[in-house]
């Protein structure tokens, strides 16, 4: 804090105009921080208000500074290599704004001008969904010698064919769930295995659909025309949980569940998505006191046989991981970049959805490169002194895997802007109780929705913003406030004029420094 105070004195002496929470900073926090840092979120403290953020100024300053041990917000991929949806990384302009605010005494500004915050569902991002499948309560048997790998096969109780458009894995105990791989067993014949050595199903009729690892987000498929993607599930199928509990979790309870969101019955034109470890090396060895490189290519012989479109990518390493990348290349040397994580962080990984589908033409190969630091300089090295480490399932072993979600290519796939086709607003409508306003019609269709207040909102004294369920700003309605009209209109579109997918949205209001939100359902 001493350095922070010194900056305040120096900058104020030069008459630097301070940024304020209300006018400059709050929206940055909403966009990049509060999806984790809200009451009930996975972060240890909330940052949704000035009263919550200002006491944390020193910690915020340290965590966004270059060289921070735990850089915040966490965003491992290199954005100069490839771009993805839900990017949490701070831009240079955003960092400059935050440093200015922190270095000038982190003032609040006019509370009435603060953008209203997003609304979150504690513990669950996407809401109740259409089907929830929970594994049995399980107490970890991990030991100092062996991590605990167990598999549970749970009936889905599906009675008719459905198509999945989103999946959310809710760990029952985030302290001990190292990862969860979720499969659909279409045959319903896989069995539960709690021997401690079950890493995945053995049958050919199982299909990986998603995975949970620390820091991951729900898997949401594009679900509106012109691009509808999903995974089919039918009667008699089981949901197969492949769970990993690490050393240190012995005696601790877990009860992980999976929430599925389906397309409405009768939906047509949904293209099927597959998920597989396209890149994998299962025979490498990492000598002690060395930095080593591990590679793998797909296919090992020949080239990719047909054109495919990659939807997302998920690299996976353990504690010795230093960096990892994956890309496709042609015989002539053309390179298609998929992901580069220059500073691997085991605690922040998952599937990263591309901004646009990535075409991988027939005749290309896909390659992965991983660097591992098995020296005493690696603070995450589980062995002191370093030991010989090879591929294995335990956290103290290592892995080199890159998963892909992919589908057969169709002309034009690479032109779709997935940010406009992926809906985070998938929850069931839980009802609405108006406060200072009436919202109608609710639910609404293409006619839009009106927000009618009991009195006209004074110009400059209120802000009204529409958010989706992930806290992403959809449209700012504040420009409609004129001091005369009692009614605001939301046309169901984004700020770019693009139709929003059906689902639940939040209209958040700051009126005279007081916050209130309303739920609206677009059908």
C-alpha cells in the first residue's frame, strides 16, 4: 500500500484528473471481474459495488500489475495468437483506467451515475435447465500414494430423444474436484466403478460432451439460426461421471451434478458436435532438473481426411506445465493457429470457444507442443528435490492432451460470429415481482418489451442496462431517458442491432443511487 500512496501523492501533484468508480471503473469490473467476484461466486470476495471494491484497492493493484504471481483477471490464452468468447483479459486502456483510479485515491464519484450491476445466480450460471443428473454422494479415498479416480453411471431417465444446447457442471466440492469428464453412455450399459483406478468409460458407445476443471465455464453451443449446434441424447442413456480427486482430499465429501439444457422438441437443423482428445502423447518422460518439450500430431499417419470446423479447444497439463500450444498446418507450411498458453496455470483451464468456427481443411495435420519445467525453479513442482515424472493420471504425474469440440465443415462456417449466436440466457422463467416499474409483455416475442415506471426518470439521475445471465452487457437503455416519458423500450436486440436468442435477461436499474433489477423472458 506504501507504493500506492506514493503514486497518489505524485500524480495528484501533477493535477491528474482522477477516474471514478461510477463514471469509469464500475463497468470494467462488471465486464471482467464480477462473474467470479460476486456474493456466492467462486472468488473469495465480492467486487460488485464501490463499498466492496475500495477496501481491496491494494490487492487489486498488486493483482493487475505486471509480474503478479496470480494475474487477474485470469485469462491464460494469448489473445495475439487467437481470440475466444468470454475474454476476461484487461485491455491496455482498461488497465490504464484502473491504475489511474487506484493511483489517485480510488474515488467513488457520483453514486447516482454508477452503472447498475449484473445479476447473478449463486452457484449456477445458466439456471435450472431441463434435466439435472447428480452422482451419488462420495467420500474421497485419495492417499499420499494414489489419487482417487472413480466413475459413476447414472440413468438419465430420458423418455424421448432430446438435443443438448448447453451443459453446466456444478462441482459438489470445489476444493477436491480436480476434474470431471462427462460422457453420454448411449447404450446405458456402463457400470459404476469406485476402485480408485477408473479414469474413463471402457465402452465404444460413450461420448464425451463436456468437462469441468478449475476455472472452467459452462459449455454453451450456438443455438439460433443460422447456426444451431448440439449433441443428441436418447431414451435408455446414462450420464457417466469420470471423477478425479487428488491427494489431500481423503475423507472429504463430493456430490457433483450436471445440468442439461435442451432444444425445444421438434427443433430441426441442429448439427452434431463431437468432443475428443485430438492431441495426446501418452508415453513421454520428464527427467529431473530439466525443461523438456513434448509434442504430438494428429493423425499420426496421413492427414485430416475431411474438412472439419473446430468450435472450441481445451489444452490440459498438470503442475509441471510451463506452456502449451496447438495449431493445424498444411504440407506447404500454412499454419492455422488454435491456442497458445504461454504461462500455464493449472488452476485456470477449460474449453475456450473460438469467436468464429475454425476450418481445418482435409490434407492438414494438427500439432500440439508442450513445455514442462521439472526443476526446483518451478514453484508448483510437487517434488522437492525434482523427480523423474512420466505420463499418468495422478496430479503429481503429467499429461499432454488437447481436446477439441468439432463438427463436419459446411461452406460459410468460418463467417459466423459466435458471440451473437451463443445464448447464456437459458433459465426457466421464475416469476417476477415488480418494484418501481411494470415490465410487459413478459414473456415477450419479437414485439419487444416495455419498462413503465411510476414516474418519469430524470435525465442524468438514472441508468438502465440489459444483461444476459453471464453478466454480459446486451444493451444500454439509458439514452432513452429524457425526463418526460415514463416508458423505456427494449427491442430484444443487442447494442449492435442483432436479435438476442430466446431466454432470460435482466434489466438492471440505478435510480438515485439505488439498484433494482427485473427479469424478462424472451421466447
